[in-house]
C-alpha cells in the first residue's frame, strides 16, 4: 500500500545506501592506512646502521632510515585523514539512518491509520447490511 511518504522513504533509503557504501570505503581506507603504518614501522625495524665499513655506507644507511621516517610520517598523516573521514561519514550515516527511520515510521503510521479507517468503514457497511436484512420482510 502506498502513502504520501513512500517516495520519500525510497529516496531516503537510496541516500542511506549511498552513505553506507561511503562508510564501507572509509573503513577500508582506514584499515589500509593502518596496515601501511604497521608495514612502515616493520620496515624501519629491519634497517640498522652498519657496525663497520666506509663512511658512504653509513651515510647511505642514515639516508634510508631518514627516508623511512618520512614515509612513516606520511602514513601517519594519511591514517589521521582516513580516521577523520571515517568519523565524518559515520556521523552522516547516523543522520541518514535517523531520517530514513523517521519517514519509515510516518509511512507506517499513515498506512495503519488508513487500514483502521477502512476497517471501520467495512464494519459500518456490515452493520447496515445486517440492519437491512433484519428489517426485510419475507417474500
């Protein structure tokens, strides 16, 4: 049964589905950024300074360690950005869910009111039919 809220419910459902897909993407981005940070720290832990050798080897090792620190910093920044985006989309998802539930509730209430009105009219018609058949004279 359709009500005046049915198109709005469909629209809010589409919006809710879109935001839910965005939230899933944001969760995946956060997970990937977290994994990248862990991998960068793991790679840093494998790097070490040479104990003996030439100065060029020492400078090369220091350069690799500095590069890895820069990569870690970049990964941490992308992780913070992904977390912020995840929180923002989470709030948007919550607001969309509330809007959808609100219009779904209004639609349900209108349908129930219509059913109650129809039931009342049917009962009234049955009463009229009962009175007509009771007062009818036999042939």
